[in-house]
C-alpha cells in the first residue's frame, strides 16, 4: 500500500483474511463436534484435551494453512521491499 499498489495490498491482506477465516471455521467446527453432550461431563482438562485431539486430527490442515499464511506474508514483504528499491 505504501508503494502505491493498493490492489496488491488488497490481494495479500485479503488472502490472509481468507486463510484466517478458513482456520477459525475449521477449528470451531472441530471443537463443536468434540464437545461433550452432557453439561455435567465437563472437567478442568477439557480445553487441553480438545486442543490435543483437534491438532492430532487436523495436523496436515494446520501445516498447509500455516504455509499459505507464511508465503503470503513473505510475498508481501518481498513486494514491499522490491517496490521500495525501484522508487
């Protein structure tokens, strides 16, 4: 954006927002599917157990979504650096 390329900034920012939305939607769906049906069945260790189960079941998804976000950020940084060098 600072280099005068608002569409590129929108693409990088929008891509990051889409990846974040996909991540939050997936985690919410997985969490709701693993929540106990009985409200009395909730214990102190439930959050840690849920995180562990969700991570194990979706490790490949988390790897790819993290890679997408990191590549978007690296691309954004490179684009800003390259644009600043040209001007």
